[in-house]
C-alpha cells in the first residue's frame, strides 16, 4: 500500500516536471543544465525534446540503436544507457558553464553552450522550436574539438555512433 501511495504521489510530480513550459529559449537551456549541478541527478533528456525529435528518438529505440556490446556481436539485445546529448559523459563535474544568448527567428532559436566536464571541453549548439508558446529542443550539435555530431542525424543514420 505504501508503494502504491508513493507512486501516486511521485507520478504527478514527474509528469509536472516533463510538462514544464518555457516561454524563453535561454530559460529552457538553463533548466536543462541546472540538473547537472552538485548533488543533483539529471532527469530524462527526452522530456525537453520536441515531438519531431522525440519521434526520431523513438524510432532509434525501435531500431535498437542503443544496444550494448553483446548485442552488437549478435547476442541477445539489451538496451544500453541512453545517450544524453547535453552531457555525453558518464560522470559529471561541470565548471566554466556558459550559456549564450539565444538567436531567434520566428519560432526557431539556437543557443550555444560551452563547459568543461572534468578536463574535457564541450561546445554544444542547441536548436529549439516554439510550439504552442513553449520552447522545446529540436536538435543538438556537438561542435567541440574532438566530438562532432548532430543528434538527429546520429539517431537516424549512425547506429554505431552510440
């Protein structure tokens, strides 16, 4: 009974977090990276995705893009940890976080983000779309020195990239 009560309390809270609306592109990006602060556990990155990006992500899951090494050898499929485009590292110790000013044209916006995770520099460009007055992440590009990828392309065409 206590477990059912806990689920009944936590489920609306989780749904409320996923349904949080952002009327400003920079507020959305700031909220995403607040989850990576000390002592915090970042939530599911797909909660911030647009319907278009969620559809691409769902298709990638259906196509078993996120497989472990055993599945790549033809053994039984088990999903690996889902790739997080905002922090593509296993551990987080962010510093020098800089969230740029949005460049907006109609219902589209781009915000550049740079940070160091431990000693690894990262440079991301987060593309957003406004739908029903709410800004959502529509794609993410890594533009750093060593890592170059576009999330939608990697999910669709580069199944070995994860």
